[in-house]
C-alpha cells in the first residue's frame, strides 16, 4: 500500500503482492475513481409500486405517479379493468355470490360484431341471456314461466361505436334502456316470481362450449359465438371489477386495440328464428311500476344520453318489484313493433353488413368461384378460390392473420423506465423506453411515427453532453420488415 492509487478517501487493503481499495460513501471502481451516481438513491422511481405501468415524476414534484398500460387502472395500475375479446371462444366467468339475490351489473363495451353473446346467467330453463343478434341487442328472460319473454333493442349497437345499454331485472319484470333513451319493459308471466340461479356463475362476453350447446338447444341463445371487441368496464353494485381476480377467463387480451375494433361477424353464424316459437310482447317503460323498476324508468327519462364514446350494459337483479303496466313500443307515430317486424328490420340491416360475394359473369370460372366463396368464413379478408385444388383460401387485410383472417393485429407500444446508454455514457435520468411488439400476421410491427427529444448524457469521466434521441410515437403493421432496427426501441418523456 506504499504506492497505492486509491482515490477519494478510499482505504488501501494490503494483499498478497497486491492490494484493493475499500471505497467510502457512494464512490466505486477499482481505485474508487467513479463518483456517486447521478441518479440519487432518493429518486422516487427507484422503489416504486407501479405494477402494470411506468413510474413518472411530474415536474416540480417529489412524489411519483403511475402511468398505466392499456387495460389497467388504479393508483398503482393494479386493476385490470378493460379487456379485448379476440376469439370465438373468449369469455369471462364471474363468481355467483356477487350476483344474487340483488345486484346491479354494468358493462361498458364496443364492437362491430353482428352476432355474439354479451352476458349469460342460467340453470335449466331459467335464464337471463343478453346477446347481440343481427346488429341489435336481444334479451331472453325466463324465471321459470315457459315460454321465455324476449325483447329486442330498436337501436343498432354493432357499429363500432360506444353506446349505453342498461338492463334491470326485478322478479318477473325486465327493463331495457339503450343510450339513455326511453326505458322499455317485458314481463315473464306465470306462477314463478323470480330467477332461482343463485349458485350459477355469470358469464360475460361468451360461454363455454358445453353451456353454449345447452343454451342453443333450449333457445336461450340464437348464437353461442363469443362477443368480439372491447369490454371497457365491468361494475357490480357500483364497484369496479378487477378482471384479473375473477374465477376464470379464456382468450382475452388486456386493454383495447386502437380507437375502434375491426371485428365483424362471420357469414352464416347466426341461427334463423325457428318456426313455431312463441311470440313475446315488447313493452315501453312502465308508467306505474313499483320499487326499483319504476325508479329505473324514471331515471331513464331524466338522464342525458352519453356521447358516442361508451356503451354500457347494466344488469340489475333484485328480489322486489311487481308486474309493470306498460304499452307496446311506439315507433313511426305510435305503431307497436312486433317480433316479425324486428326480423324484417334485421334482414335489411344484415344485407348492408354482410360482405359482397364474388359476382357471376356467366363464365364457368366465375360460376365455380361464386360457388366456392358463397359460404366462406373469411372474417377480415377476401375469399380466393384455389386454382389447383378444391376449396378456397382467405387473403387477409394488413395485420390480420389466421386461417380465416380472424386473428386481430396486436401491434402496440410497450414501455419501460430505464436509462439510455450510448458511447459508455448514459442519460442523466431514466425515462420511458418504447418498443413496438405484437402480432401482425404476415406483416411486422414497426414504428410509424417519431419525434426527437433532447436528452442530457453523463459519462464515466464526468463529462456531460446533450444528445437527440428518436421517440416512437406510434406503431403499425408494415410490410417493410427488412428495415426494422434499433429504432423500434426508443424513449419518450423525461421523468
């Protein structure tokens, strides 16, 4: 240690023909030459509690906030509140104790599918089924008084926009309200007074295959295909549900992809209305119904219709209430809408939604193409007949994948908080680092839009300089995959 090189108060420890330096304070290195870290140990984000998000320190403040990833919310991004259902077999299963004997369930959602299960609760013949049927909302309600009472929404809800749909069940009565409009009710008359399904779970967005088959056989549902789109919020009795803690979830993705969903129903998925089925009456909001049903109807007339940004479904189940006295739904100057008229409206809407089939121009080749593609199952793509063998294939839109183009693109930005390193130097403070990731079918997920950010850098020798760093603002599915490089992972925003 006579000629040791320990610096900055480091203590020389003698060894066998060598020595080592024991540094003091925050100094480090072989000779204690490295100064204290620019990022002090008191930095709030060093020991943050953000679970599904990034830690940020607003300018002028000493505490941190959590910026949540898509789908998560809460002070520490600990709650999964919105999910994307991307498959025909997707569903959420909620525990039964939270549902009966009295509850109010709220679902915020958005979709373009014309057929799909939104909610189902049932055992035997007793059930409450809520589904999208030919672009409208279909309700089937049976407390044990067969046949089931059926009600349809007059408004279209499979337009890719956000709507508000509220449902209230009170004994034999069921009330529907869409987009804050006039509430309408239906009564399931008979000797049974209320649903007796206390031990059954509530399914949202779809049902398991066995239950779906059972519901189809008993005509509870017209189509057991899962709802595909964004389920933005689920509330039970006014409390926001953490969807990561529910009983079971199948084939769902956290958050919602983009500003709108690109889902469409497959052709031929919906089952036709069977002949011989009993016809139920559709009612307006009751003029004088008791308990929660009347309060629900009164609140519907005074509430304002929301903007086209949120669609909400509320399912209320209570033990009180009585039969609602109501008249038929008034449309076109007071005319009631029957089930047959609704079917006619649905057919006209379906003709506008279903994609056009290949035209027959009189040639044998076009005849074969039209025959092969007349019942294709391409969801987001075009049907192309095969040339060398029978059948067809689906040519998907950009970003979509799967045999039938039913796998939605999931290209998105993912972020983490870390330092930026370059030339043995690093950024003075950590900030959000972005990368483009996700599925794009045959394309690739890569940055689409950038901006430049000025970042302060500090080196080991103490020198400082400023560097311009590219910031990924938006990711997209692109066919130019060969040019992907380091630009797909950049930073944004200083803490």
